[in-house]
């Protein structure tokens, strides 16, 4: 199972992959706060994203996008890429849900 399973799903009714709001909704369902805590059981989300503990929401988002682009499975095919990307998503989810 890849990290994008359920994220961009093909909809035969519209013959497409939906719009960005449906992708975001699917993404939010994919990784909740509790799952993020489990994925990050021994890892520091700040270290994963390469940011300081006092980072703002904008800095967190910018670091997430930078790491997501670097470690995306389409750009880095490999065995460890999915796990690395899963941790990046978990770190972002943990920090953004925690801030709210």
C-alpha cells in the first residue's frame, strides 16, 4: 500500500480524479492525528521536517512542501521512499493539528 492510496482516486462518474478540495478531504481522512502519533512514536516531527521547535505555521507548511517534493515516490522510486514520505506526512499532520 502506497502513501497515496485513497488520496487521488479515480471517479468514473466524472471520468477524472476530482478537484483539489476532494483530494484534501481524502488526505485528511487518510492520516489523522492519532495515526500520526503512532507513526512518529520515536521520531521528532521537527527533526523530520528540518525546522526549529518555535516554527510558525507558515514555516511548517513550507518545510512540508519542500520535503514532500524531495521525497515524493514519483521522483525517488525506491523501497524507503514510501516510509519516509509517510513520516513526513505524519510530522506535518501532527504539527498542524497540534497548533489548532
